[in-house]
């Protein structure tokens, strides 16, 4: 470990260490687990619904219960990470949500599942804001878009792997076993994170002075905020509100694919359980590609032009345009293969915007990136909370087409909010920017 007190005459190694990439890999692992734990219930729901005799409206409220817990505790979760530091905060919340993931296996009714999923959502609520905060002192500005796109891409791969994995486990051990196993996986990750991660790169024994120069963090800077979070200043910032409203539209749209797409394939397209497991995974593979490409393109655009505002806005607008234009043919196509193909393109477009969205709190927030990310994700998950419950009612009255058409409209509205975002100015004069 190198500290500021060491001799200034000591030669700095030519080759920086890469501890920041190990930290990023751990965050990638956390994101994979978050989405495995979220999507497992949608893959198991056709069997759970038959086993417990649940209606479509009840299923919608079960899906929504997670989202309400997740949305309502975003800001407390982000505050918790900013206050105590990501090392302790992330380890605690991963243990919490993993506990309730496993407890889902013991549920016996719609009420017990709904309560367990709500508490699971409370546990997961701080995950992305705290993870964003954990990278704010570890990633150099030119790697921020990619460092946000990569974990989100990995989360979608986790979502893609989950349906066939859950189906295989259910066939052999029943629908309860996946929840128990996935919970154990989260506990193992939490132990690894607490052992390896440090809130300050300068405190990490594997970080040399050359890597600190790459990160561009002063060796004596603090990774935990000793000052109060300036909520009034944050809430007065126009970019924060445009970002939050844009993410509401994203959350409403993506949740249809996260929660309802396997059941849509099973009910509306007539696929059997094994076919459903395979086809339900494909949009998330496309989404992973969108996450990787969106963050990378935005970083390259900003690096080559020096125009961070255009780079973030441009990729966001492009992604929502692709999604809006693909949802409709996916909905009205009479061929299942064509419908799934257009659904993949739609999810690709939606996920193209995610790396950009999560890079913006780093762009404008500095030490308060976690709190800003929490506000953004609160709105995103309010959209995601409304979406599954509303779809249950729409499904009973209008069938499957209307919910997807509404999602396409939300993508158009998101473009308008995206055009109001300006990430080139920090929320405070001293906030370090990404350009």
C-alpha cells in the first residue's frame, strides 16, 4: 500500500496495477446476481401460478410488490452508501436481499410471496446506487460510461441465463429450489466483496502510485462523504429531474420484458416450458450487447469531440428510437420467431440507454453520485412498479397488445426528457466532472 507520506522521490512504476478492474469485476458479479434474483420468479411463475391457483391480476401485484419495495428504498439506500461507505453498505444489503431470496422458497400463498418479494426489493434497493458510488473513486473519467455499461450488460446476461437455469432446476427439484440456491450465491459474493474492496483506492494494498495517477484520485481523498448530502441543491438541478423522468419511462418499458415476457411467450405465443426458457433469454442477450455498446459509444464520442452533453444525449435518443420502432412489429407480428427477434431489438435499444443513464450521476455528482443515482433509480422503479400491476388489469380488459403499445409511447416520451439533460455541469461548483 502506498500513501501520500511515502518519499516523493521514489520512482513511480511505469506499469499501473489493475486493482480497479478487479473491483469492476466484483461489481459485474453483483449485477449478475441482482438480475438472477429478480428474474427467477418470472421464469418460475407459470408453475407457481398453477401450484397456488393465482389469477393474472394477483401475479401482477406479486411482481409489483418487489418494485414498490425497491423504489421506495432507493434514496435511503443511496444515502446509506454515501454515509457509511460502499464496502460495508454493499456487503450488508447483499446479505439482506439474499436472505429474502432464499425465504421465498418457504412461501405458501400469494400474500407470503408478495411480502417476501417486497422485503427482497427493500434489500436490493441500494444495490445500484451504492455500486455506482463504489466506482466513483475507482474509475477514471474516460472509463465511466463503459464501467457503467459493462455491469448492466452483465446483469442482462444474468437475466438471460436465468430462465433456462430455473427451468432445469424446477424440472428436477421443484420451483422452490432456485430461490434457495440463488440466495446462497449472494451470500458468497458479499463475503468476497468485504474481503477485497476498500473505500479508498489508496488504502488498497494492490494499488500502486501509477494506478492512482490513472484513477486521478488524490491519495488523501476520502471515499465516504463527511458532509451532509446537499439534497436541496440536488433537487433543484434540472438535469437530475430530466434524468429521473427519462428513467421512469425506461423502467416502465423494460419491466414488461423482465416480469411478463416469459408468461407472454407461454400464454400468448403458445410455447411450452422448455421453449419459453430458451426464447425468454434471447432479449436479455441483446440487452447485454446494448449495455456494452451504449456506454462505450458514449465515452468514445465524448473523448473524440469533447462534447459530453451531445455524447450522452445522442446515445440516449438513439436507444429510445430503436426501442419505440421495434416494439410495435414485435407486438403485431403473427410469427413467434419474428416477434422474438423484434423484441430483442427493442430490448437492445432500451439497454443502449442504460450505461449513459448511470454514467450521468458520476458526471455531475462526485461524492454525491450515489444519492443522485438513487433519485434516478427511484423514478425508474416507480415506472417498473406501476407497469406489472397495470399490465395485469390491461391484460384482462384488452389482451396483450395494448400494454406493449403503451410501452412504445413511453419510449417516445423518454426522448423528450433525454433532450433536456446536460451532464457537462456538476451539481456543485467543486463537483469533479467527467470532461
